[in-house]
């Protein structure tokens, strides 16, 4: 499975988004607020799922984390660091 689709599936499964499919999540669309509409609790859950699956450590810098969580495309770039 391509990383892009894997990340979309992880978002759906870890946040129990039952009515969302991977094709509903656009690569450049914001995941929070407008766009997919996720909130801060979703961010914590998604961060934990990313850490478990990819062994990614989140920074303590809130602005830096917000940048990486903006969209699927930015998550892909971040996970390839």
C-alpha cells in the first residue's frame, strides 16, 4: 500500500471516522477546522497512532506539530525525514 493511502487509512481507523473513505481525504486539504474538521483531541489520538505505527516522536513545539499535521501531504514529507 502506498504511504499516502496508508496514512489516510490510519487517520480513519485511529479516529473511528466510520463514514469517511480514503478518497474523501484530499492530500492538500486541511485535516483540522475547515477541511476534514478534526479537533485537538483528534490531534492527540492521531499523534499516538503515528508514534505507534511509524515510531515518530512529536516535537514539544506546538507550532511545529501543527505544521506537520496540516495535511496528508505534509505528514508524508514529515514521516520521510
